[in-house]
C-alpha cells in the first residue's frame, strides 16, 4: 500500500484594529497524512503596541475542526489576541 502525501498551505491576513494595513502570512508543508505539521518559524509579524497579550482573554477557533484530506476542503483558523483590557 502506497503512502498518501498531502500539502498543507496556510494563508493568513493579519488585521489589527487601530493599526492601518494588513500583513499577509503564507507558508506550506508537505508530508504524510496524519503526520503533517506546519512550521511557521519563517513567518514573522511585528506589531508596534505596548500592550501585552493576555492568553486568558485571547482565543483560537477552527471551523470546521476536522477537514477531509481531499485537496479541496478548507478550514478557517481564527486567532484573536486580546490585552488585559480585553482590547484586540
């Protein structure tokens, strides 16, 4: 039985309220199904804010959380970072 190889591509637009513009982050990874990971070490985003992210107020959602590996299905990952004043 052959190995099933898939490519995972991440394209994300970074939108920050009160900071103009958006930064596009794109990266990809290829590997065997069920062992595929995406290394974002090459993607760097710098924000010029003095606030510190509060992990208890921040969130990560995935919709849908499970994706069929058919090369067509997609999932949206939303990361909302908030400071200690609950501001994005």
